[in-house]
């Protein structure tokens, strides 16, 4: 099935469906996430049987602030689909999908570690990349960019990105 055909089929049930750059995206409410993923996996004409990635984006000036994206692939038909859910800033939580897709285990841990989004009922939700005592979530846009001062042999130096004049993470 071509992306346009997949989108047309899904738009009947999921009105917030679109195609961009030949990729189909469906946006659902967080409460509908598990049922939607289950449907995509078990529908014999779609057969999205592999969760290839879970990612998140941060939009500090928007509501919802965070968007979690589930990237699905059909090994039988070789087509792709993205399911997105918006997550509010004041309670950044969404259901874990590890029961449907075991690969979500480490993928959700990475999103939790770097963005601070909690995946309810995850079997082992703890940091995976950052030290256990790390404070904050480095991929949020409100975090400083950090870096280290670069010193050159002639005595010149370049300060970290967020300390440069006219730069920063505002």
C-alpha cells in the first residue's frame, strides 16, 4: 500500500491523519494510544508488527508541550506509520507500550531519561544514559546547552555555547 492509501484508510477512523514527505502520521489522544497501536499491529491489511523507535519533541511555548512519536513498520508489507500523542507539561505521562511491543522497553527509558516523560506501567523505568543522580532532562529546550571552554595554544579560547555573547539557550 502506498502512503496515500494508508492515510486514506486510516483517516476514516482517525481524522487527524496526514501524509508529509511520503510518511503517514496519525495523531491520537493519550487515552487512545494503546488501543490504536493494538489495532495497527493486528489489522491484517496493515500489520504494523515492529516498533522501530519512540521519540519525543519539546515545544515550550505550545500546549501540549511534549509530543511522543511511535514509529511503526510492517515487516510483511514494508510500509511505515507514525503515531503521535501530545503530553501536557504539568503532568508529562503516557501509557507504556512495552506490553504490545517489547522493544519499547529501552526506547521509553531513553525518552524518560532525556525528556522526563513518564511511561505508566513501564517494567523498569529508570535512567539509561545519564548518571542516576543527574538532575534535569538534557533534551528539553529549557536546559542549557552546556559545553566546555576550548583553549588554543596561543592563549585564545572559545567559551561553551550557552556562555557566548549573543548565543545561549533562550
